[in-house]
């Protein structure tokens, strides 16, 4: 096991214990009102939101196992943007946050078990998960004026693409150097842990 793999796994494990409530407090929880605020919120939201960050890292890692990895990663971002659009059009998805957390667990388990996901299955999974996360990400910008809204969407697409492609490249380097699936298994376990922590936080107070 390389030092890089252990470090990444440790970070993900620590994140799984962090407070998922930080996920939706970009701009101090307020609605972006300017172009700069919209762009900053779009860039920050998927990073400070552990569920969205974990999902896009998982997408990048799973995409690394396919020759068309970049297209898969960008396809996820496109689906995510479609999910934002669905929310902005006024559609309602009851229990959206729980669905998002469940999708994070599912992606983590795919990695942790090193399940061989075919191209069509990956496209379908990334499409469904992308729409779910996009819907959730659309909540913080719903009702915004056109200028901050467009800036938010631009920032969101940029940061999600960067994270997904970076995660894909890191995963490929680890696999090439080690010729072993263990790094991805550890990353997957950490990602599933993040999803589980979010589910527990949402369900336990309601019991």
C-alpha cells in the first residue's frame, strides 16, 4: 500500500465522522445575490458538501476503470446539471437528502467490493445519481435572480468536472503503481461511510 493511498483513505474515513450539516451552508446559508456570489457558491457547494464531494470522487474512481472514463465523468456532470434544472422547474422529490445519501453508500459499495460495472450500467448509474445530486444542489439556488443563477451553474459544472477527472487520474495512477484494487476498496469504504453517517444524522433525530 502506498503512502498516498493510505492518506486518501484516512481523509475519507475522517470525513465520514464529520458533521454532514456543513453540506449546505455556502454563502453563510444565504441566497447568492451577485455574479461573484453565485460563482463562489457553485464552486464551493460540492466541496463543503460531503455527500456531493464523496459522490463525485466515487464517480471519478469508477470511471477510471473504463477507457471512456472522461466521457463517463462528464456525463455524470451533465446529468447533475439536468437534476438542477428539474429542481428549478419546480419538481418535488420527497426525501431527496436520504436518496442522495443512499446513492453515496451505493457508489462506495461498488468501489469497496470492486464490482465490475459495465459501460451501460455505469452510464445508467451515473445518470440516476447525477440527477439526484443535481436536484439537491439546486435547492440552494432556487429562486435566485438570473445572474447569480447562471454563475452558480457555471461554477457547479466546473468544480464537479475538475474533481471527477482529478479523482479518475489519481485512481489510475494508484492502480498502475500497485497493480492492486485495494486502494479503491479503501476509498470506497470511506465513501460508503460518509453516506452512512449522513443517513444516521438525518434519521436518528427523527426517531
